[in-house]
């Protein structure tokens, strides 16, 4: 029956820990469907750099919230929550098990804590003022102002991404809050009975997996993917193309750095991102932590997760 509370299973953890492979194997074994909780897998054409499931995997297990918007469009936690609840109801109407998998911490928190979000509109007067500052002082000076106010936001905003710099300062001046703080407007309680696990392995092993995965993405054609997006007319200043990895590949494609420099930078940025993810997850309630030995085979990992999630 649509609307009734049913168990929904969540698998999260830092990037490259093995979430997707484990969730796929679990879903395949139990006839479940997967809903992505990854803020970048929503973008059409961004496949390699977001580690999307392969076409073969998607034929074997039905996936949701992949390829739903273009790189030029915005996506946020409020939209995610709206779409994920719709997807959950759709899967439950077919009497299938739902497994949500992804590492975007705010998305997971929005579900577990039942967060509600209030959109922040535009203020044309404030925007015009910021744009005037950029014209008179230069983007470097205005970016420096943003960095002083909100250094965390600047970790995700390229200095040359003028639209994002303008938006970040607009939100700060309009609301008095930091742009990096996607502040929920309240809590309405979880819509379903969520059973959530956070996968983790020791740091050195995680870093090795991250480094190896970046190399594999490069060999799989990540630079060609970015070249294709740019050839289609997508600006490197778009928020989607300013994500970790994509911005470094853009720098390589445009000739500012060598490929090896790009790879090293992506590996370092991704390792730092994984640590920020873990810090965020440790501050959340409702997560069962599953500490994994890096030597475990996939079937052993899946068995552990099945036990923790209560699959029969």
C-alpha cells in the first residue's frame, strides 16, 4: 500500500570503500532495486568520473536516480529527498526491496533524520552588487572575500566559477548563513523505517583503493568523457564540472597541467574528501558502523552486510 512505513535499507561510507559493488551483489541476490544517493550520478553524460553502475549492472538490477538531469542543471538535498521518496514508493508498489547506496552525507542524513528544506531564492539587487564588485575589483579579489567568510565552500568552488562565487556570496548576504551550511528548516521524522550501515576500512587501505580507482578511471577514458562534455557546449564553470576530479581533468584538457599532475591532484583531493565524509558520518545518528578487513572477498563483505541489515 503506498504511503505505509516499510523497511528501507541504506549502505553508505566513504568513496571507494566498496559500497556500490556490495549493494549490487546484495540487490542481485535478493531481487532488490537500488536507489543512488550520490550527488553527481544524477548528471547525464558524467559516467566514468562518478563511477556509475555499468550498463550490464543496470540491466541486471534496476537502478534509480541516475541520469535524471543535465550537467547545466542544479541538484540539491531538497530535490533528492523529493525524488528518493517517490522512487521508494514506486519500488514498494512492485513489492520489491529498496537498497539506497551512496556517499553524499547530507542526503543520507535527510532520510534518517527526516530533514525538511526551505529553498533560498534569488535577490537581483544583491547579485548586481556582487557582479559589480567582480567587474571593478576582479574575480580573484571577490573570491578572496568568499574564502575568508566561508573557506569550506571554497573547497568546492573553483576561483574562475563566477556564477557559483556570485551565488555563494548572495546566499551569505541574503541569509546571514554560510553557503557551505545547507541548513535544514526543520525535521518531520523519517518517512520509512530505515536500516542503515556505514562501511569502513582502515585508512591506508582506503587510500590505496582511492588511488587505484582514479588510475582505472583515467584508463577507462575519463579525459575523453570530459572532452566530450565540453564539445557539447557544457561550460567548465558549471557546478557539475567543478566537482572533485572533473575540475582537474578540465585543467588537463585545457592544457594548464600535465595528465600526471591531474591524476596526483585528483587522488589527493579524493583522499581528503573521504576523510571529510567519515567525519560527517561519525556525527550522524542511526548508522551501524561495519569495519571491514580489506582482505575480505566481496562475498564475505556481502554476507556481513546482510547480517547487519537483517536480510534473511
